[in-house]
């Protein structure tokens, strides 16, 4: 029996956010003696969107050793403290999904349970009033978290909004400095080995051949390796997440203020994002093509900008779903080639990041273990399903009266996993985070309550606490948090103050 071939050459195909994130991480982490080559085609280009993130992105940047000031300046990045949802629950309604926790638990009773009881009795404010990130969002202010748990600022949590093409460029420089070899060219063929059907090489137009033992498919929606060459299979989730197109356009910043959050506004046949960066604002209208024409979707987008468009809007087509096997044979799909959930909770870049982490934890050094591959796929599937359920919640729990889309998603059968969560929460506000679930309890609670899923009752343990004392301490918490938020610098001032010199 011959020994399995050692893995000495890793080939990444695709130079979008997924490709360069993978290249930068591999360059930092893989053992000496393993080469990394990235093939990309300028002619094909990248998807050109993907600007908002969630807090774990900071761990990725820290792993690479990126300096935050330098990163923000090179990517025209801004701080994101959460998402404001406008008109989602019903027209005229607004709520926020802030990062960071709400209030404090008392004697083992969850904060939101006590809040539910006091609020029902008219003795508590809306729940955002007890979250320092939500208060800073409303004030347009920001200050970084501190480690001291005694400080209110320890409760700040944040992510970034950045220009994705600048981020890819930044990571490219980082990866190339650490030895990643970039090859410009268009992959024309993907020959498979006789016998096991593993990818042998990618052949570029002009017959250049790039060989490897492990291939990362970062070719975006094309899924050139994982699907076109290997036929790993696709599972559609379009019956749950019915939006299948987006029109996107950058616009000029409306003024000097830069809001430290992403805004999502529901429309008749979808929703519109607004992502403020330092040099411009990113906008897009995600919609269901069965409910609105491309032209009308474009008109809606342009009619709801708060600055002049900087170019013509561009159209993107997609389908929500996932690759049946993200790791198949000697190929791992990362980014859009592995699946797509619409950008409502800014999770795609995070899914790339966690795919890279899983791959590093299971990186083979010789041969391919089916057990390790299956574990990768199992963990990937579980994470995609959890994020899918969270995104579906926003659609399903709506009371909007306009447009057929909103009626359909309200009435549709939802995944059993989400149904259980909703039933449990509707009773006494109970919620359990499963295993390594990405979104924390506070995120689910913000969206459940925001979307109008109000529990009928509360945890009976809350009845055992002194109500008058709780009402007083709630008011004190709010005042403390509001004071802390008011004392923060305005977000744009903080950015200017923290720009690198020169
Ligand atoms: P791409 O950017 O499409 O890159 C594909 C690469 O493959 C390119 O370099 C291309 O040249 C190369 N390639 C393809 N075919 C070949 C070939 N034959 N030969 C050589 N090279 C080839 N994510 C977030 O986290 N936050 C957001 O706010 C967000 N908003 C989004 C909005 C929309 C409407 C959409 C559609 C997506 C959004 N995403 C968002 C997702 C995000 O854009 C992607 O996850 C991210 O950009 C990664 O893309 P990618 O690298 O997988 O693919």
C-alpha cells in the first residue's frame, strides 16, 4: 500500500474577499514547506458588494496582526454597533439589533424576563434603553470597549463596515508579503485524476497549469471547482428566503455625520441596505423578482438614497441555499461558492472566516480523512442552518400589510428548528443558545421582540424578586448607560482622531 501523498501545495481559485481572506490566514498559519498559490481573473472581477460585518471579524483581523487604525484607514472603514430595522415589523415601526448585552441578570433571573414583567406593568422603558450600544447608535457616538468589567464601556461590542474591494486589496498585500504567489489568469479547465476523481490541477487559458494537492474554491457564485467540476450538489432554500436579486449603488455621503450602524429598510417586495463608509455610502435593494421588476426595484433604490448616486446601479442574481458538501474530495468551498444567505444580518464574511477556522483546525498534512472531512461538513451545515433560521425570523414574524411577499413569508411553513425557538419564546420568553450558535441570546431577543414576538408571560422566578427595587434599578441602569453614551465622542470625530498620521 502506498503512503498518502503529503499536502505541499494549496491552490486557492478566486481573489474576492473569500480568496484573499483564506490566503492571508494560510500565509500566517500553515507550516513551512507548504506553498499557497492564488489564481484570480481581473477580467471576471469580484461580486463587488459585502461591506457590513459582525463582531468576530475583529478576531480575524487580530489573528493576522492587522493594526485597527491602519485597517480602518486603508479600507475606508467605519464602526458598526448594530443594525437599525425600519418598517420591518410593520410600516412606521423601527427597532434595533444592537451588539452587546441588555441590562444585567438578577439573582440568576435573565434580564429580559424581568424586563418583560416590568414592561407589562408599565414600569420599564423599551428594551433598547438598557443596551449601551443601542444608546450610542441613537446618539451617533462611539468609544471602544475596555477590559475592566466594572466599567460600562466593557459592554460595548462592535464590528466594521468597510469597502470590500479595498479589504481584499489590503489582505492581498498582507498575504503576498508572507509568500503567497498570485497568478493572474482565467481558469478554463479543471482536470480530475482517474480513479478517485480528485482535482489534479487548474488549467488557465493559454494552457498554464497550476497543480496542487488541496484546492480552495473561492470563485463566488460560479462555484467553478466544487460544482462545475465536482458536482457537489446544491440545496435550495429559496422557498424560505424568497429574495433572489439585488440592485446596488454607492452614493455620496449626505454630510459630515457618519452613523455607526447599518440601516435596513423594508419595502413592498424586499428591503434596502444603507452602509455608511468614510468615503461614501453603500446601498442596495434586495428583492423578490416575482414581486417587482428590475426597473421598479432600481427606482425604489434610487428614490430612497440620502446622497447622490456615484455610478449606475448594478444588478446581482442569486438563490439562497447551500452546497450539499462544502468539502468534497480535495476541494473546500469558501464564500459564495459554498452557499448564500442574503445579507440581512451581514453574515457572509463571517461564514468565510469560520470556514477558514474550521479548515485550519482540520487541515490535512497528507491524504484526506473522511472523518475529518465529514466533521467539517457537519459543522458547516449546522452553522448555516442556525444563521438561516435567524434570517428567516425577520421575514416570518411580520405584520406588514403591503405586498404579497410579506403575506407569503408570514404564512409559510418554517424550519422545525426555528418553529421550536418561536414556540418556546412565545410562552414565557425562554430561549436557549445551541452549541456554538453564532448569534448570542441578546441578538435573538432583540430581533424576536423587535419583530413583535412578545412572550405571553415571563419566567415565574421573576415574580420572586422585589419589584419596586427592580424598577428603581432599571431606571438607574438606563441613566448610567445613557450618560456613558452621551459622553462618547461622535463617531466621525473618533474616526478622524484615530486616523493614522500622514
Ligand atoms: P467573489 O467576490 O465573486 O470572488 C470570486 C473570485 O473568483 C473573483 O476573484 C473572480 O475573478 C474569481 N473567478 C471566478 N471565476 C474564475 C475563473 N474562471 N478563473 C479565475 N478566477 C475566477 N457579505 C457580508 O458579510 N456583508 C454584507 O453586507 C454583504 N452584502 C452582500 C450583498 C449582496 C447583494 C450579495 C450578493 C452578497 C453580499 N455579501 C455580504 C456577501 C459577500 O459579498 C461575499 O460573501 C464576499 O464578497 C465573498 O465573495 P467571494 O469571494 O466568495 O466571491
